[in-house]
């Protein structure tokens, strides 16, 4: 039987998004070797590309891949002449069985799966924040080193080095592979939340190529956030993060038009926003805020809620949003937050008030190479009717962006500005 | 897993030299986790040795002229880095100095 090559490719891609993290997490638990786990997972996916066209796509790709990766690990360990005890342990490892029980172990069990263990280990405070994020995206989400590098405005060799060093540190310093004990959870949680949010964003706006919405990554971030919220009902920031993700995710369908181009918040068809997700997000946020311990995720969720609950773009409560960004800057004094504050001020008090903030940020050089900086300046200039300057700024932004949809959006704005210049 | 705890501090840490370890040693010994430990004389009494091109090079003072210097060390056995971190955090010197945890290679 020859299965259509395209169908196999699609099935392997789908399985990669769904199963990579699970396969790697399980193999790390059983072999204790991160590189081996990644290698064997990679081999399993390569094997799928070879075998599935001949044998057909298996009913449970995840189980097939985990078994293939496990067998590969046994081969490698055997060749390395590892002790018999270790081999037996790997051979006997819990596999996702070819039974419906595997389905049950998704997000309703409340039992932390291997991926949660992997996430807490990736987010261990002995690793730098950059390393934690990179490692989680690589091992859990299966992003390539190039994709991770792009997401963090770093070069690919820098990112590759970061990953190698992080894995070496885990191995050599013996960072435990586990969900931390209860007394350590509160100090370990922010690292996990930060990584989940980045993971969500990676899914919400992919950094390379045309698939702007890699829904699965965002869904995975939301799934893990739900697990975290269940595990830590008294951690309002976990709930704040979940609310934030739901509120963003609710607008997903309205973000792109029929041709796949970006639609700005202002122009989005609000009928396409998912009322159920917005309702859930707002409810979770309100419950979180009742703890009286505001934090960056709750504030960002409050900003998202301002947008999500405005009946029309004109009736958005921009002064409230500007105030929230001001508050957010106290928790997260980052240039991206400053840029968003400038945008909100521009909306609340006019482009003339926002422009100097963006220009100051640009002069500081803190966001050099970030396309949204010239894109924001371009929008302010356009709204001020300064078309030649706006056109120049759109051109600058175009040179820096890498996704097709953003490029098309900026090109359209550039054409408008050039026509009126 | 074996870890070296390097107890570091600036000059003000010298004031704590005679403090002792407030039961930390005893506690670690009871757990069977303490391999070795010792406090050191001040860095001014240090001597450094290098051999370059078969030449013996000697100098007085510590290896690196930094504000914080090594004042003592402990070698401990722990299950993992979390356990070593908790042990270091319990050491009285953590309250005034800095404790660097270094895993032994292999």
C-alpha cells in the first residue's frame, strides 16, 4: 500500500506538533539523557517519514513514535554497552498503550504528565532565563534552534550554544528531573509561567514562513496553563496567565483576513471573537484579582480584557489601558512594554502624544532591529498626516519583518502612504 | 553527587571568622552528607604558584584580586542540585557572604 506522500508529510507534521514534547519527556524520564532523548525522538520522526508511506499512517501516531524512539534508545544504549539493569528499565518504560486509556491521560486527569516535569526542569532557577525558554521551546515544543533564535532576536549559533550549555548544566550539576516539592513550587512558578507565555506567543504569531497561526503551540500552552492553575489554585499569576492566553486566543479568528493578511485590532470583525473564551478569560481574571496580589500576567490580562470587552474599537477604554501599561512597566520594565505604553498613550491622547515616546525609545537603541518599532512610528506619522516620513518608516519596518503576512500588511500601508505623500 | 561549597565574602566577612557554623556541620554530619570542611586564613596570607617555560613563578596574595575572596569550603554529598542549594542556604555564611556551589566533574 502506498499512502499519498503529501498525506504522510501532513501526518508527520501533525504528529510532530502533538507528540514531540511527550516523546522527548518520556524518554528523558526513562533514559536520563537529554541528548539521547532528542536524538531518538528525531530518529523516530525520520523513520515515520520512511515507513508510513509503505505501511500506512498508524492509528495512534504518538504511541508508534514513542515505541520507535524507545527501541532506538535501546539500540543506542546496547551499542554503548550500558548495564543490563538500565536496558531493562528503558525496555520496561511506560508506553502510551494502543488503547483509549492514552486519550484519558490528556488534560482532565489532574495528574502532572512527563511534560510538566520536563517544563519545571527546563525552568530550573540554576539555568539562565534565556536558557530556560530556549530549552522548553526545543525539548517541549520541538521548535528548531533557528526558530528560537528568531523569537529572541539572537543568532542561531548563539542559541545553539545556549542549548548545549543548558543541557550540560542539567547533567553535570544534576538538576533534578521532577515537579518540585510543594515548598519549592511558589518560587519556581514564575519561570514556568514566563516560558508558557512565550510558548503561547510562538503559536499565536509564528516567526518564520507563512503559517502565522500555529494553533497547536498556543493550545499546548493553554493546556499546560490549565494544569498549572489546577495544581496551584492559590497562585493568581497562573490564573492571570491562563486568562491572558484565553483572551488573546479568543481573537484568533479575526486576526487574519481571507488572504491570510494581518488585521489590526482596530479593524477586526468583533463578531468573529469567541464570546465563550472571552467570558471564561474575564471570569478567571476576576477570580484571580480577588486574591489582591496583582502581577504582570493579571495586568496584561486586564489590558486584554479591556480590548475584548469593548463593543467597538472606538469605545475602547484607552486611558485605562495606558494606565495599566504604566503599572505593567513597574513589574516589567522592558522596552517592549515601553513601546506598548507609547501605543496606548497615542490612542488615549492622540498620535502627537505617542510619537515622542516612540522616538525616545528608538534613540535609546534598545529595540534596534525590532520591526514593530518603525511600524509603530509609521502609524503615528500616518495618522498625523506626515506621509513621506510615514512611508520611510514603513519601508524600514518592511526590511526587518520576516513573516509574509506582516510583510503584506506593511506593503499595503506603504502603498497608501506613498500615494498620499 | 558531590558538590564543593565555596564560602566567599568581602573583608567584612572576616568579622564572622570565629562565629562557627551554628550547628550546620553537626547537622550535615548527622545526615552523613559532610565529606570535608575548613575555614581559611585571610587572602593576604596566600601564596600563588605557577610554572611557565619551566620557570617557577611565585607571588604573594590570592589568585584573583577581587573584592570577594574564598574564606572556607565544604565538600558535601547530595542527591541533586536542589538538595545542595538547600544545604548551602542553611549555612550561616549565606546570611553575610556568598556561597558558590560547584558540582565535581564525574
